[in-house]
C-alpha cells in the first residue's frame, strides 16, 4: 500500500501542477497548488543512495593528511533540497512570463515566502528531513524561506555516520592546510526525492576578483599620478591573488587613475546624474565577508565629490567578523557601487566563513532569502571544476530564486582571462574554464576591459590636470580592449616590439625568459564557454569535466554568439585594468596607505590605493542597474533578456554596428554598447596541459583563448556600455514592436528514455515574417538557439528523464518583433529497458571462503547510467545475501551501464547447491530486471542428519531422537556445540547429550531430547445438577432455614409454614401431582478424531429416543466443563478451540425435562496435537554453522 500511496501522491501532484501550467501562469499564481509530500517511505538506514557532486577538485593536487577527529566541529552546512519536475516546469513558465511584456505576470515578482510556498518542498518533507538530521545528532540551525535548503551543524563524526563520508585534512602545494570531504556522500534512499546534496564540504575559499596595483600618489598641482609603493599583497595572497605591478610603466611614469567622475565621463553617466537619475530611492546589496571602515567610505566619497555615505552594515547571524583579510574587496565594492549610483543606499551584508561553507555563499543566501535588495553585487568566484557539481547546483538554484523575486544578480567573470581555474598562477594547467558563480542563466556575468591608449596615446583622452571637487581628468569615452596582462596578448607584443624587443610572436614572448617575471601571468578579464557542469569523481586526485550550462533562451540573435549550445560569458564588460597600461581604479582603504589615511587633504601629494579587476566593473554595473530601476520605477530581475534584445538591435543594424566599435564611437553617439574588436584574453600555459597550444620544443604555449570581434565575443561579451543610452532606451525592447505567436510541434508524443526529442518551432506575426533565434524550454533547462528560416526552425533536443514533460518554444525577438512563448506541448518519456547479468568469482566453496558477486545493469541508450540497488538472494533458503548500489559505467558500444557487487561469506550458504539470484529494482528512468541464476555448491565443514523424519513427544513427557554429525574431513578441527533456538515455545525445552563434541571427533551421534509441558486450557466449571435435584436442595434449605431462623415464632408454627411453602414449590417444579419421567439416551460424536492445537473441534449431542426433548446438554472433558448448549429438535452442538494438547474423553450430560429423565452419553475421544519445526544449530569456533530442521509433533 505504501508503494501505491506514493505513486498516487506523485500522480496527483503532477496532474495538478501540469494542469496549472496549461491553464496559464496568471491563473496558476491565483490557484497555486500547495507542494505535496514526496517522501513516501519510512527512513531505512540500510537502504542508502549515493549523492554525487559533493567533492572539490581542489584536493587533486593536495596531499591527504588523514581524517579530522570525530569531534571536530562543522558549522554552516547547507543541505540542498530539490523540487519536483512538475514544479520546475511551472517555475520556468512563470519566469518567462515575468520577462514577457504581453504577459499579465510581467514584472510580478514573488516574495521569498511566496516562492517557498509554490516552489519549495512540502512542510511534511521538511519536517521529515529535519527530524532525520536531528536523529543523527545534528543541530538544525535554520530552514530557508525558499524551502530549498536547511542549514545545520554538527561534528565530523556525525557527518561520517549520517552521510558515510569522512572530512580529511589536506596540505596544498603552497603549504596551506585545508579540510574537505574525501568521498561522495550517501544517505537513506527514502529522503532522496527531496534532497539534492550538500552545497559545500570544505574550507577551500573563493577568490576575490581584484588585483591590487599598490599605493599611488597624485600631485594636486599637476594631476600626475605615480606608483610609489607596491602592495604588500598579504591580503591578496590570503584571497588567492597576487599583486600586479605595471610592466610597461615605472614608478616615475604618469598613471591615469580612474575616479568616479572619470568613469561617469567615459561611460556617459553624467547626463543621467544631471537629470536626477542617480540611484535615489534604490538599494544595492554587496556580498561580503569582511566589514569596512565608514571613515574610508566617507573619505572616498568626499574626496571625489560624491554625496554623503548611505551605508548599512548587516551581519549575518549577528556575527561581525571585523576587518578581515577580504577588506579590500568589501571596501571597493561599497565605494564603486556608490560611485555610479551616487545617491543609492548600499547594504553591506557580511557573513563569516564556516568550517564547511564560504562566507560569501552565506552572505548571498541571506540577501536572496531575505529579499534584502533588488540588486546583488558579487565580486567573488571559482571555476566550475573547483566548485563541484553540488555547489554549482546550489548557486544556480539561489540565483534562480533571486530572478523570480526580481533581484538583478551581477557576478564578476574573474581575473584570469580564459582560465579561471588558474587565477593567480604564472601559467595555466587546467585549461579553458569559467567562473561557475557567473555561468548560470539567471545572472549578468561582468567581464573586463583595459585602456591601452593610456599608454600608447593618452593626450586625446586625458587631461593633465584634475577638475576641482571631483578630480576628473578623463575627457570622453576612452577606447577599450580586452583586459589581458599576460604574454598571450598581441598588444603587449606590439608595445615591446616598439621598444626594440625582437620576439616575433606571442608564443615567442611567452618562452622568452627575460619576460617571465613581467608577463607570465594568468591575468585578465575572464570569459569563455561553460564546460564543466558534470565533474566526475574518479579518485581524490582525479576529476573529469563534461557538459556545460545550457544556453539560455535570451542569449541569441546577436552576431558572434557561438552556436555551442552552452552558456557563454561574459554578458557585458567594463574597465578592469590593473595598471599594465597606466590605468587603474582608485579606492580608499586607509590601512594600505603609508600614513594610514586616505583623506586626500594633503595640499601636496595624496596617497591612496589603486587596483583593477572585474571586481570593479561588477559593483559599477550594479550601480547602473540602480539607475535603470529608478528610471523604470520597477525592479528588473535578470537584466539579460533586455541587454541581448538591445544588442540585437544595435549589431543587426549595419550603421550602428560599424559606428559603435570602441575605436569609432564618436561623442554624442547612439550606441548602447561599445564593441571591442582587438586582442584577446588568451592565457599562457604549460606544454602538454589541457587546451595548451605550443610550437615545437617550447616549454610554454598559449591557450586557444578567445579573440575580440564584431558583435558578441567571449573576451568582452556584448562590449562596454554607454550608460545613458542604455538606461534611456531600456524600455525600447518592450514597446513599439510587433507581436508574435510561437507554436511548437513535437515529432512524437511518446518516446523512450535516452532518445532525442525533435520537432519544429513556428513563429508568426500579423505583419511580415519574424527572424532571429528561438529555443525550446523544458524542465530546468533550455536548448538552442535554433535560427528561424521563413519563420520556422527545426530542433533536436537532448533526451529527458522518464515522465511527462511540457515543452514550450521561446522566440527571442529580433528588434522588430516582440518575443513570444508558445503554449506547452507534452511528451511522455517512457522508461528504458534494462538488463541484468551476474557473475560470481567461484561456484564451489567450502567453509570460510568468500564469494564476490558482480552484476552489470545493461542499457541500449547513452543517457545517464542506471541508479538504485541490486538485491542478491539465495533462493534455496529465501535469505537476502545483501544489496549493492549501482555505480556508473559504460560498455564498449558507448551505452551507459552500471555495475553493482559485493562480497559475502560462504557461511551464508547451506550445504549443497545454492541458487543465487540478482534483481535490479529499476529507477526513475529504467525498468527493473533480473539476472539468470547462478548455482553455488557449498561443502560444509560438517553435516548433521537425523535418525528419523519426525519426533513425536507426548504432552507432559519427553522423547528423544539421535542426530549424527559427520565431519567433511576425517575428524573435527574445531569443537562443535549444539543448541536450539531461543524462540522455542514456552512449553517446550530441549537438551543434548553430549552438547559439545571436542576436536578430533569423527562421525558420532548426539541425542536430542525434547520435553513438552502440559499446555494450558481455558478455565471450566463443574456441570450443573439436574433441575429436580436443585429443587429438592432448595426446599430442604428453605425448610431448615425457616425452622431455625425464626426464633421468635413457635416451632410448630414455623414447621407448618415451611412445610406449606415446600409443598407449593414442589408443585411448581413439576414434582407434585405427576408420575416419573421417561428414560432418555444421549449419543455424542466428535467432528474429527485428531485436530491441530488451536483448531476447532465440534461435538454433536442428541437424545436418540426423544427427538422432542427439551432442556440443556453440558459437554464435559473429564471433570471440566467445556460448555452448555440448549437442545433444539433433540440435538445440539458445541464447537471449541480451547482443547489442550493430548487425548480428550468428552461426555454429554443431559439435564432432563418434565418428560424425560437426565442421562449421560458414552465418551467421545478427541486427540489434539501441536506441530512445529525445531531448528537444531551446530556451530564451531571457526564460524561454521549447520542447521537441521526437526519436524516435531506434540500429542
């Protein structure tokens, strides 16, 4: 019933949610179904399932130092939950509608509680999971309002007990110590319908996306800035970075440091400020794990002519970590978000690192789950491989929730060019990689540019003096190139060649030892294609990467977007240079300047910190989004759908496309984006490493990297920004264009799991034929883009899990036509067939042998491998030998398979042939299957036989049987003990003689004696005396009572009264005035001569010569009454189950009536027996055991 009930629950939930999606998202919001429980079975710790993705690849190059002590505290653990496929479909449809102007759900954002009520797990499931955590000793700290995660804490020992993984210590190659999980997790299978995994189980920390240049001095009189002190880099090293020292300038050369007013001039923010669009009434949340000094922010703002600080400090959990090693990152995020949205409120949300989770993740979770602000800025990250699948899934889910709540999430792409995994290194070894925190479909990925003209030709773009009050020196927009400080940058080669360097290629430069110090660095604006959503754990030193985040439906219709089917980064870029060409950002962090201040009040030289990195562009773009929100008077959620539609307008127009390149953009232009078309973000790499292109015998090469080009590119995305044009035209993509309708048709309504799904998308309009790209959406991902031809596109999407799935088509628009989303079309994916084969390491065993049984679950598909359990049984005994969890594998044809096996002791077998069976239960995508049986012959250390086939034991007596023990060899090698089970019935006892056979015993006999005590029978009473006798006794008693009791009356009078009463009673009883009753005869029969104990026996009594006799029959077993029954037609019966074991002699006593005298039958015999099997166990000291079942009858 539990299985049926669980299936029914899931069926009802799917029907409710899919019906909701079909009726339309607007209706679904009003009639949202409450999530139904998905946990349908009791938690059984013996039935466990593996949860993959919880490991970090950062242990691969570290040395394992052994396990943490069991008592080591682990706090801040985040258990990730998961919603149903049906919920995900409804959420995807809602989010598409939230960004579709024609939809009634357009910009109708959810609150965290609304999100949780509709798209989180059911309350009952939350309670079940929380209860399980508590039962394992953990403390549940909080449940997210989204109902998609539970935070808990405990110890390493509790983690090992609950999740079957150990926390180990690791020593990295740089000499630092960390701890992390050393194996994949497992947990009770009953919980897996709602549990995704654990977000993070290590203290490897995220990387800050900035590069500190050092202390810069700017002369007030001349405006010239010079590098006067390199950063100590202590804080950068703590954050996984290195200090950046300009290699094309020196301490005596001018440096053009970017002040807020310079940024406003370069990116055309000033007109918005002048129009009052300055962030007033808007709030930006900064993800951080260090506090900042208000005095630093005040100094920065007052020095550069910004309004007074509007800064709130929010400490997650009420804990303030103070000024931690990441203070530089926190202060630059605060200062530069407010440098663009100069009147916005900045909420600095600070969370401390926990033993298992980075404080940055905890800060982001707090911001989203508490709806702190409609804009979130995060300048931290890690490559997809370094994150691991679980952390990546958690971030994806968190950013998805943020987008549904209307929060614009802005994330830095990273400061490592084409290789984020190697950020801070001198050369790459991990290959092309992107920041996993930025590669979701729900955030803006912010890349980096640089200003090489500040070195090659500064005069047209920079004044030699600063404007009073703001220190502005930028004249206009300054042409940008991809930020790349490594030897793979052709612009560096050209600059060096102009200085007389003879290296002819970037490859030659990367192998020129004179420039190792200066240009051997993985440093630049990061970008590339997502390529590691599945990181497969092979061992603690071996991880592999496959797949990428599917390309979002909005990342389309712009020239240059790769047709790679995955999420491409960045989306947009802003200046990020760290001083290579003489430009960097100014920040104020007083404890980094020589005199401990940065108040800019010195009339001569003033000193302040300068830095670069995508960390600056990220809060700056967050500030830009605050201007958009203010202009639009609403939150925007994910800005990318609008960004790419605006880009499609610009780059699909030959006029604006050509005039909006970084080199050609003129003052007063109409560009939204400045297109960078020169150079690249390619990083140097070591020969033989992944994606490394080397020439000849060179030791170093250059990663293939990504070149800047027309339109979109993987170095700078859509390009840099003209902020005024962007903000003022933000609503242009939602007005003044033509409506469209999209229709999706599938080639099949039902397919098997593992098969691709194909069909067509048709987009139409009442005027003309739409062009551009479309995509198909289902479950949690999108597929495409598929380019329209005459309004139609064909598609073939990857296979889906078994179940019913709703497909929708999404048209992105093309600048003339509005986007549209089709009605949902369902496809049923049936389970794929599985086969099961089994093999044993041996088929003939003796005592003490071990047998390894292995099985392979075969399939005919290339999708995910089968999961779940294979159960192995011994059909000879009916016993389960054990279960094994399926592990992913492949066959030679490339089909996905799974293997499962385990080892068991031969003592689990019985002597002789044992038939071993294996069954696979199936999973959500594969059917169940069974393997052909394998016979194993077990030769026991000894055998036990009985002299007879059955032992009869009289009740209240004993009986014996001879048992013969025969050693397999010539004699016993270990003493053998005989015993009966402790579960014998209470009335039965056993003994052996002898009970122990010593070493050296040859074939011999022991005697088993069983004693059967009397078995209880229900209590009975004596039979009734016939009616006339009772009357006589009653009369006599009355007579004597009256004679002696009434002392005050004369004895004669008393006697007279009593005699009179007696006569009356005799008359009433039928004894007066009538003759003697007729003789009667009673016949008695039993329904069966022998019955089993507890079974019914029926006795039938009849007055053989008087069928009209009335009265009662008493049934008597010896001296015990079984019961009394009334006659009917001279006959009656008594059925009883209360007879004890033994032979019973039952009589029927007739009470007589007015016509017939009393009578007693002859006895009827009824035997009651009790049958059972007594297992006799013979064991030796080597662990060998033989069981002999003795049939026993108690009688």
